[in-house]
């Protein structure tokens, strides 16, 4: 693992360095793929393609390695998911009152 952590594993919350985010890299803690949508700072459940990047290619399995060129490691993947879910709920509630 790289000595300078840049992100956190979406599954086990282990700190990960830049070298841990290769296309075929796995988390040293849990063995799950690391270069996945759920580990990306752009991951946003409820948005189209569950991503804030509107031109990103569609990825069906958010917990499997992919080739997305917009990937950026997230330091707090669970917070990103919670924030996106809250935004989706807010948008849904606003749509009810339009």
C-alpha cells in the first residue's frame, strides 16, 4: 500500500493509497475491487447512471472494476452515498409539490 492514503475502501473502510486503485487492484483488507463506482467521488445513487458525471459511460455493476476515465478515489464513500440519497429524496419531494 502507498504510504500516502488518498481514499477509503467502500466495503471494509480501509485506507488506500494511489497504487491501490489500479484497474485490476484489490483492497488488501477485504479483497474487493477498488477501481469501482462505489469507490469513486462521483458515485451518486439516484442520479442517472448513479453518477454526477453526465457523459460517463454507463456501468451496470457498481462494485466491479471498470474503465471509467472519470474515476477519482473517494475519501469517504459512505458519506457520498448518503449525501446522494438525501439529494434524491429532496428532489422527489420537490417534484411532488410542482
